[in-house]
C-alpha cells in the first residue's frame, strides 16, 4: 500500500500536525475537568515565573488562554528574581504543599543567578506536570513510567511518531540529550521497545548514526542543522527544536530540504509544539488522579 501522502506517485513527506492529535485530547481534558468540578475538585495549575524575560511571561500567558478554554484554573505566580534562590524555592515548596494546587510548572529559563534544577527538585513529583523532577525522570529511567508523570514534549514526539507506525521493535535515533526533551525521550523510547541510538554534540558522524533508523527525533536547538545530507528515503522525522530566526520560528530540521525524501515529518511551527501544550494539561489530569488515588475517566489522557 502507498504511504500516506504518496498516492498518485507523489513523493512528498506527510506532514504530521500536532493540532490534529491535540483536538480530541482537548475535548477529553475539558470533559475530565468538568467531571472533577462536579465532584468539588477544581483543577488548578500554578505557573511560577522567576524571570524578567518577556518570552517567559508570554509562555505563562499562552497557558492561561488554553486553561480558560479547558475550564481549568491557572494562577501565574511571580517569584521576583531579586529575592533570590531561597525565595524561589520557598515559593515552589509553598505551592507543593497547597492542597488547592494540583500542578506546578516552573517557567524556563529562570533569571540568571537562579538555580532551576534546585527549584525543580522542590516540586512535589505528583504535581510535576512538566515531568522534570528527579523522581519522575528516575521512575521513567527505571521502566516504571506508569507510576510517573512523563514530560510532555517527549510524549508529543512519541504520539506523532506512532501516528505513522508503532515504535516497538523499530530502530530510532534521538539527536540531542538535552534537559527538556532528550533526557526524557531516550528512556521513554526504550520503555516502548524501540532500539535507540543517541547523538549529541560529540557525535562525529551524525548522518552515519542516523542512517539505520526508521524514525529520527531531533531536539538540539540548532536551526536547520539536520538537512538533506542526514535523512534517507522512508524515514519519519520528528522535530522538537524551536529557535527564532529573523523573527520566525524555526526547527532543527530543514523541512523544505527533506520534504521529498522523508516519509513523514513534523512541521515547525505546527508539529510537536501544539501537542506538547495540550499534553501539559493532560498531565494535570493525571496529576490529580495520582493525588486523589482515583483513576482517570478518559483512557487516552
Ligand atoms: P538542551 O538542554 O539545550 O541541549 C541541547 C542538546 O543538543 C544537547 O544534548 C547537545 O549535545 C545537543 N547538540 C547541540 N549541538 C549539537 C550538534 N551540532 N549536533 C548534535 N547534537 C547537538 O536541549 P533541550 O532543552 O532538550 O531543548 C532542545 C530543543 O527542544 C530546543 O530547541 C528547545 O527550544 C526545544 N523544545 C521544544 C519543545 C516543544 O514543545 N516543541 C519543548 C521544550 C524544548 P551535548 O549534550 O553534547 O551538549
């Protein structure tokens, strides 16, 4: 059978758009939020902003918009960078202990001089909707993912890849072992029985390392570094990279250069990002289930 998008002899890669997968999930999250509210639980996400960077503030605002659409309460909490690390950690600890708060995000990056890792470690793992605490990443690394809250971007990458073909038994390559994506994605792929190759800045021949893979995940923050020289016919390419180039969002993959070669690829913008932002709210529903001990009603969350 011809691959999707390759009918009529066309050889253009199928574009894997995150919005298409996010839409039904959003409906399930809204239903779950309504069900919880009917039982007296008002889903509540706190976003801690410890930076004067307008980009970080706009991240919090974008979450506010989606929360409102889903019927979820979102509080943006400012931790003034001038107050220092102890105040930031006290803020995160207070939210971790507040029974009315079900999820906590530390908006990254924090201001220079603040230690994001130490502040992340203060998040109650059951409220860690970004899946970045040592406890959640440790559970995932141990193969105990069902007890963890998994980071949203790796989840989005995996859902997009699996919309083309199952990962179990397949060969995959992850380019980037970074904090937000690679560190979670690599063990999550192992947990799904993929055979995983990992590349990073010290990899000497990226093209050779990538070549045997069925699916290539890229998360390095180097705009358009991966191009025609790296991708062979039939590969699925999932690009989590986000950079701004001349005021426009760019991925790590030069999509135009590989469009005729790849089987499928995620566009930037419009690929991994929109699904990630929805999965953070799916993680909030999961966090509430972990805190209350009651299972989720919606099975795909
Ligand atoms: P990170 O911590 O910034 O680390 C970057 C990784 O890329 C490192 O492992 C580094 O190797 C590797 N790298 C850098 N240059 C390389 C090169 N020339 N060849 C091969 N590997 C190279 O990464 P991150 O925080 O995971 O973020 C990665 C990207 O994902 C960024 O663009 C970020 O904005 C984006 N992101 C997207 C979403 C989304 O929703 N789509 C969410 C979060 C992050 P070393 O380990 O050797 O230094």
